[in-house]
C-alpha cells in the first residue's frame, strides 16, 4: 500500500514560493511578462490535460489557448494567489466540459471513438506495443464521462490531491472520491474490452 | 458483456482509488492494507488502479503552442480595462462606508448630529457642500447603501439608503441636493428619466414623482401612485 505524499515526478519543479507569488501578483496587476512566465510554466501540462479531456490533440491546443485567455481576463478577480494551479485547472476543466457540450450540440451525430469497434488499422499500424497501449489508454479515457475523466486526469496526470480536485471542480470531497473510483472502474472495463478485442483479433489472424 | 474480472467490495471500492497521503487518513490506509491481503478481487483492482495511475502519469505530452499571440492579450487588456474601472467604481461605496465607520468610532463630532437633529437641510440647497457622498449617507451605521453607485456620466445621482431615504447627490463633488424620507424602504437605485423619478419601494407601492436637480419631491409632486 504505497501512498505518496505527492508524486515527485508529477509536481512541477519546486520554485521559490515568494517569487512565484510575486509573479502571480504581477500577472494580476496586468504585467504581460509575468503572465508569460506563468504561461511557459503551465502550458505543456494544460495542453496535454485538455487534449486528453477532449480526445483530440488539435482541439486540446486550441482549448489551451482559450483557457489562458480566460485566465488572463479573470486574473484580476482571483483572490487566492497561493492556490493558483487549482484555480487554473478549474478554468481548464470548465473550458473542456463546455467544449464537449458545445460539440455535442453542434454536431449531434459526432461519435466519440467507439471503444467496442475501434478500427482495426490501429492494431495493425502500431507494431510497437507501447504505441498500441497509448492508443488504448486514449480511447479508454474517451469512453469515460467527462466528469470522471476530469477527476482521473487531475488525480493521476496533474497530480492533485482529492481535496484540491474538489476545490477546483467545485464538488465535495466525498463526491470527488466517488467520481475517481467510478472513473477507475469504468476505465478498467473499457481498457479490458479493448485488450480483449485486440486478443480476439490476433486469434482470428492466427487462424487464417 | 460479461466482465472478465472480479468486482471489488463495495465498501472498499472508493478507497482503493485514492492515491496520495492527503486523500486518506493513516488508519484507513492500514485497514486497506489488511483487507488487500485477504481479498483477491480488491487486490486485483488495486493493482490495476496503481497501473492506471502509472500509465496516466506518463501520458505522452502533446506538443504545445510555444506562445500566446501577444496581440490577443493586448486587445483583451484594452477591453477589460473598462471592466476593471467599473468594478472599481462599485467598490467605492464600500470603501467609503468603511472609512466613515472608522471615523465614527474615533470622533464623536460626526455621530451627534445624526441622532439629535438631522443636519441635512429640508429643501435642496445649493451651497451645502461636504467632503464626500459617504459623509452624508453613511453617518449612522444603520444607514447603508442598498445599491452600488453606478459608474455613469450623469450630473446627479439618485441613491437609496437603508434609512428609508432617497438622496440626490451631485456627482462632481458629492453635494447633497435633496433628500426624501418615506415610511417604506427603498431598494435599488431609482431610475430617472425626463424629470420623473421611478423609485422601487419595498412594500410594492408604485409611485412616480417629479424631481430634478433643483426640485425636491414633496407630496404635491406625486404624478401617479398605486
């Protein structure tokens, strides 16, 4: 039972807290250079988080831009500089969920990548196991409902504790822990289905 | 579709998915560890969750865009400077109230006239000036503004206050032009158009009266009443 205090690989490199707060305050006051520092620090992580949230790299990049512009607008109204990253991920999550909703409304026939009938090309095209596995993870994530997906990604990818997730998603801690566990369970099912599908196809191929 | 794995115990399912020390108290973690020794389904789930955690934490990063186009920020700043200005304007009333409360606690001089005799003249007087709007309205703590002062370029502001009064104040220097007292509470700032004042009374009375910078409303100036 290994419980980490904080995953050392995930949390962004330690910085001087005072200096970081000074940068946040500078950005709050409208200093573009300070905001750019924050942008450089969080950009890659936000980008990947959003891309995995919406299941598409290109859209993820666009949404990251949108998020940072929203952040720039909302900064003067932010109260708690010490929890800047929680606040940032709240905006990112809302942006992603809004985008998913909008996409559904605009293209009602949009189909999320279907887990059960994932095109065979993926399996044939990826000779390396790792690529295949990455694809599995992506499609299993897409199969989750957005709230669960956000909770899972915030916990495992971003490395927030459940209390911080609760804060950033405006939920109670109890519901975050429920969401995370259900998300895990759904992910497990989806992942198992994908792996089974792959095995079945391999079996078929070997019979031919 | 039949699941190919055992479902973890309902009691533990939620706790298995936690990751950090902050998420669970120490005794709970001990309890889970003990449980995992005896329950295969939970142990399998736990192992899988750990694996998910590992896999998700090393997701391949998406190549991000290198920088935000600075012209976007410039424009945003231009647009939102206005918003910030108006936020400032609405926070003024709060600041005034605070400063006056502080002044009140220190000086008796400010408090006494409010309680004994209203120092405010009955009719709108031109020469009656003071330092700020707040000194008129917020002399007594129970009087507080019901509505923020809007940031509009008008000559006269009509303000409702907690002591059942309407005030007309000159925007430029906060001079009190007139005040109007009634038995009902006014809430939100009254609207003014073409010399007719539309106040909102809390007892759902509706009435309009003629008023202007120089014209103080009295019982004769009611235009319409219900």
